[in-house]
């Protein structure tokens, strides 16, 4: 049987939609079978319960709590939690300084740790390095030296791998490692460093190493957690601290690059020079104008200094996470922290740096499981309300448009199929949680989606009333309705986007589902509803304007026009219409 040439274009469009749906559910099946995804959307705190964490401020020395610090900490913690997805977690205060964080499900250890840390990143010049154990007191006959180890390097073209067990290295954000680290001898014990004789001229000047700092360096034991917790990170002064893995300790100069000079931080796998991924996770830092200048100045100075003063310590939460060697001036405004990261830990660190440093660190006081605030009963009622609304739309469509109403029903089913797949995928990839507000957004979207089909059908019927042949009415009506549909959906999307950006808590779930279904509406009406109606216009039932088709010219009050199969107008009808117009 020959294919009607008028159907080839619509059939190709429908084929694209079929491929999109197959690809969507193919991806969902793959990540749920071989990955960590679920085949159903994850539920939010109000529907499935979760975990309640109570965080208590960790004060150092004479540090005191004030309400401004607590308020700032609440804002930062909320941003960090929501940075991992639309989880709609709840963050509030309790008592004088405790912060209560309610998360859906059971958070992993990395998430809990990211909420406790202040995550203030600073970059300091390295003055002295040594073994992590307490250093023996120097004698007149000689001093012990530290064995040479592999030191991370920072260059403009490559990122050298950190030594085994040592956290990330910093480099220019370019490509994955192509070189191997070069052994760099460490400095001898503090007594080998020059004694301060004058006021330091820059952050790398050995004059910063005072006898008091030497004594602190000698006494510091990185294996003792209490010693590490007692470290004070004053950006205007030099400091003695440990590496985050506890294998080395450092005397560092004053901070030269501050955490607030980081404009953005993202995590991803490094790419090789040929564009493929290397499997190495990195945190890419983008500096603002002041940070770019400061980072350029420090690397330009360090590149000409002897070891270990050609290194700079990247200090996060009072510990050195990396101390790379500066081999070139890095002035592009970007840098990459690489090392023993997983996807989860790299994203956690990026979110910590991106959303700012807490004014203080916190310790986890309690972690308790909490019940859902609404529960499955409310979810069932919400779904029942959505089902009733859908049935009313179906009933109205069949009453108003007769057989044409089945196009509306099938379009709604296709939209629901795509929306379910997208929501489930976003639950896996973006941490989206379906809350009652999100369910409400899906229910409201039924009317929005149906509205697009009604606009199109009414435009086609108007063209039929004006005496246009059905096939021509379908195309002309689509050309006029498409503009209105796009404007209407554009306004809905902008309103939802503004609500998502400015709102907090559960309102964001409502806005997100509204944005998602608006996009789905445009896809369905363009790739399904329009081509399907174009095909139906070439059938006998619709093309001849059957009284139950919803496109009967007589019922619509068309002016002197009848159909002659597949949407064509008879010659007799045209003559009669012309004679009527002349008279």
C-alpha cells in the first residue's frame, strides 16, 4: 500500500518523538539496572521522612557565638544542602547556637561532613616542611632532615599526580596528567631556616619563622586530633599546621589568596588532550578579579624560589590539602584541585567552596530518623485529586471535541509518560525529591498542557468555519496557534523560573515541576499533537467531516463549504460558494 506523501513529514516527526521516549526510558533502565538509580521518583521529607541532624558550634579559644554568625551559617548550610539537588531540606536554629538540619532519606558520610566544616580555603606560601611526628630538638652537631618525597606541581599545562595517600594537588585547570612527579627534597628541620633579622618583605620571606613558630613546629604532633583542632588559622599571620592525611607538617606564611576570592567551584572528571575523560575527579576553581591577580602574583614569585619555598599550601579547614610546586606563573584565573577524590567527595568540596565558608565549624551532636510530616495518606489524596482533574479534562474534551478529544487524551498520556521518566532521572542525577508541593505542580500542569491542545483545536475549527478545507485548516490553524502556545508557555516558564530562583523550601519543588511540564508541553504539542492531527486530516472519518469527528462543517457553522474526502472541497461547493458571494 502506497504511503500518502502528505503523511511523510508528520510520520518523520512522530518517529523523532518515539526515539526520544525510547532513549529516555532506555537510559533510565540502564542507570537503574547497572547504576544506583531507582525506577520510581524519590520522595521528599514530607512524604517519606528522613534524618534530623543537630549541629553544635565548635568554639576555639575565647571564640563566642553571636546571632549574626548563626544566621549566616543557616543560610550557607541551606545553600550547600540544596546545591546537591532539589532536596527541599529544612534548616532551622535551636537554642543559642545549635542548627537543626532535616534531610530526606539517609545522608551519606560526605554530606554530613560537608555540613560540619567551615570550608574556608586559603593559599599560603610554604616556609618549612617536616615529618608529622614531633621534631627532635636541634643540636649543635647537626639536625635531622626530612626524606625526599614526591611533591605535587602547579604548571600552566599539566597537572602532576599527588603522591600516594596525599590529598589533591593544584594546577591550572587544563588537561589530565601527562607527566610524573619529580622528587623534590624537603627542607631540613626549622633550625636550618635563616633566623629572622628584619621585617619580612613578602609572604615567602624566611624572616616569618620566629623562635616561637619553631617551638610550635617542633611540638606539633599531627597524629593527635586535639593538637590539630587547636590550630588557629589567622590569615594575617603565619601558621603551623598539618597535612590533611597527617603525614607532614608545615610552617606557612600569611594567606595570599582567600576563599572569598573564588567566584565559582565545580567538580567533574578531568579530560585528556584528545578530549576523552581520564577518570580522575577534580575540583575546578574560578577566581574573581582580585583572586586572579593574587594567584598570579604568588605563583610568579614562587617559581624562582628554592625548595620548599617554591611550594604553596592550600589550606582548607586549618589543614593543608595540597602543597604543589609552582613551575610557572598561573594568571588565567582558574585552577584545579586533583587527587584522591570520588564523584561524591569532589562535589561535596566544590559545593563547600562555591557557597561560602561557615563563620565557624560544627560538630554533630545527634542524628535521628524522623517520620514523614504528611505521609502516604496525603500523597494518595493528592494523586486522587490529580486523577479527578484528569478525568474532568477527558470528559470535557470528549463532550466538546468528540473523536478529536481522543487526540487530547493521547497527548496527555504522552506528556505524562515523558514527565514520569524525566522526574525519575532527575531524582537520580540531580537529587530531586518529589514533595507534596511538586505533586501539586504536576496536577496544575494538567490544565496547562490541555490548554495548548484547546488553543490548537479551536484555531482549526475557526478555519473550518471560515470555509477552509480541513487539510489547509489544520496547517493554517497550527501556524496561528503555535505563536500563542509558545507565548503562553513562555510566560508560564518565566513565572516558574522566578519563583524557583527567589523562593525557598517546598515552593521550589512546585516551581521545578511547573518548569519541567511546561517544556514537556511544548515538546508534545509540536512532536505529537500537530503531526497526529495532520495525519488524521487525511483519513476518511476526519477528512469527510463526520458528525462525530469534531470537525463537522455543518455542526461548526461553516459557510457554504462541504468536504469531499480527506479534507478536500468539492468543485460544486466552490461554485455554490462563489455564486453565493456574487449574489
